[in-house]
């Protein structure tokens, strides 16, 4: 694979205009085609949107938050910000005001893209923040938020080390951390994925993932557009509508690639029931963001006609491992390292290298790895050791070079592909007057991979209920962070130094 000095937006522009009349994205709302845009139209609208932000004073290095539902205008805005050398900060549009308070204060954005319903909330949090309001329920062609006249942007010198994207990821301290991804990080990651999965202009990618994660934004959207492939983008994941799209064998939207998380595959299997559609036209099924059980691997192989390609990546690193496209795919394995990635397994206590077969922490080094967390030098320093990024994942490598994840050093919960910080939830629960302390853990769950569970110690003489705790959590946290199981206990299990024993807490359930 040959690297060159193109910035992300230079590569986007070349790709979109390589075949300007070709459809770039077909946007489906609830399964029906709403809008189709060509490469030329996408490039034109990105330029016009850049003019809108330029008129608001957005310049190179400024952060702009994207706080809207999955839509074409999200894609156009992300491309527009890259033209200005600004930094995209995508956030989950379901975040509550208390979550958003921190997530706007941390990156200190110049502007924000929001839905009409969020106007009052943003006004309350930061009245000085420049706002672009867009109603994503309207068809794309009916939106009127672009600069009116053709725009000529001032030249922007973009370097490999310039930040292009900040992805917020759950932190062990309870506060999300903004992983900074540079031009080099994103370009190298996209080239790697295009190369190893042989994504070509003839491919059509069925896109059901959210755009506020690297999985949906970088692994799926970036690679498709940069490979001049077509994207069939659903506004949300609906199992039945997704199966209808994937089953099409005729017409302009016959998909060849599908990327998803294990929880999505579980829902697809449930929706299939006894039906057995022919998916022979789909050449690549990929799974990531959470472990795929070996028996699920075999089930998907049987139902979809091809073995899924399991891979592994992180917000901080892009994609790290993938099972081979044209070689043996190892069930339960995240595969082999991508090109230019150095990997070692180390003893988490000593930092010493371990031999194949031995379990230790996975450390990484390569061009796709973040330079650090936004405005968090202490957390950045703690994440690296002599240039190696410490993933916090425990794993091993076999004699054939296939890597396996076995556990996590960090107590991050992964539910349905979402990274969840136990500490953040504990802080919310502990604010209740009747709660003395709590401990949040992840329990194995067939559907979600893990589910959030909370062990709670009440204050003496109080009568707080599980329902009251869940209601309180729902007012402060996104629904997927709220505990699905709650148990009350007189005391939390601790070691001799007073540290809560997470594994012992799990046994309370």
C-alpha cells in the first residue's frame, strides 16, 4: 500500500469527482428512497456548507459539534468542515442535557449543528454558541441552510498532524475523553480498510450504523466514498427494513457489503425467522465493536451463506485487526494486524513481552493511533508507554498469528457495540439522597454482549427502589447506559485495601 500526502478532504474531492455523475449516496428513510446524490452534488453541497460555516467565522482548528440525527446533511457538514481544516465533533443526538453540558464544555466548539427541538437546550447550556438549525425530518432537497451564492474558499494548508475529528469515548474516571484523530490517522485507516477488504467502485455498502462512531463514520462511510463505492444509507437500523434492502437482487441498489455489530446480527437473525433469502450477491459481511461468539459465527455462516469477517478497532486507533478476506477466518478471533501496525502482548504488571499463547495486555504502535486525548495531558500520558498505546484489552496470539481478546483491564462495558463507563453511571446513582454507594458492572448477555447492572447500598432506614433508581438514571443518561438489572446489598465486596472487587460484585446477580 502506497501512502501519499493527500489530506482527507483532498482525497474525498478526487474520489467524488472521479466519476461525478455516479450516485454516491442513496438515503433511505424507513426503507424508502428519499434522496439520491451524485459525487458532484455531494462535492457542491459540501463546498456550499463550508461557505455557511466560513460566514460564521469557523476556521482551521475550530471545533464544530454535529448533534443531529443520521442524515445526508450530517455527511455534507462533515465534509464541509474538512474543507476548512476545522474539526468535526460528532455526538450522539440522544444525549441528555446533563451529558451534553460536559460534552460542549470540553471541546469548546465554535459552532454546533442541531435539530429544532434542541434549540432551547443549547441556549440554556451555552447561549453564545453559534448554531445551525436543521430539521432532519425534512427531505434533504427541501433544506435551506447553505450559502446562497457559489463559494470560493480561502486556501487552507492542511498537514498530516492536523486534527480532523474528535470522537468521545467512555473513560474509566466517569468523564468521556475526546480521542483526537489526525489527517494521517484517518487517511491511513481508510487506505488500510480499502486495501484489506478490496473495496472497489463496483461495491454498494448497506450503511445501518450511527455516524457518531468511528465504525459508521470512518470504517463504513469514509472507506466507501474514498473508494468511489456507492452507499445505501438507512436513517436508522430497522431489522426488517434492513433485510429487505439486503435481499434485493435487482435494481440500482444491490448491496455487496454489510457492516454491523453483533447485536444487529442477533436482531437480523430474529427477524429472519424461518425465511431463507438468497444473499449470494453480498460478498462481505463484517462484524466489530464487540466480540462475536464462535457459535454466532457459525450461525451467520449458515444463514447468510458466507463466513463473517470479524475485526477489531477503537476510537483511539481506527481499525487494528481483521480476519483475512481470502484466507482462513478464525471463529472467536479478531484476526491479524493491519498493515503498518506493530503489536505486542505484555505483562500488565511488569511491561515485559510475553510469548505466543500467553495472555497479557495488547499494546499498539502505528500511523492510525491517536496522538492523545483533547485537553487531557494526564490521561494521554497514562495511555502511552514509550510510544506504545496501551489498549486496556487483555489478549493473546496463537502460533498462526491470529489474535484473541480474553478480557479487559479497564472496566468499560460494551453493550450493543456502545462503550459505557461504569464510573459515570455510579456517579449518577450516588447522587440519590437514599443511596450510600453503588458499583456498576457488565453482565454477559446473549443479545447485547453485555448489559449494565448496578449493585446498590442503601443508607440506613431508607426505602429507595430499583424503579426509582432507573427513573433517575433515565433523566441523566442515555437509555443504553441505564442499568437493566439492580440488586441491593448491605455492603460491596472489597479487598484488604478497600478496593471494590468487580468480579465478586457480578456474583451478586
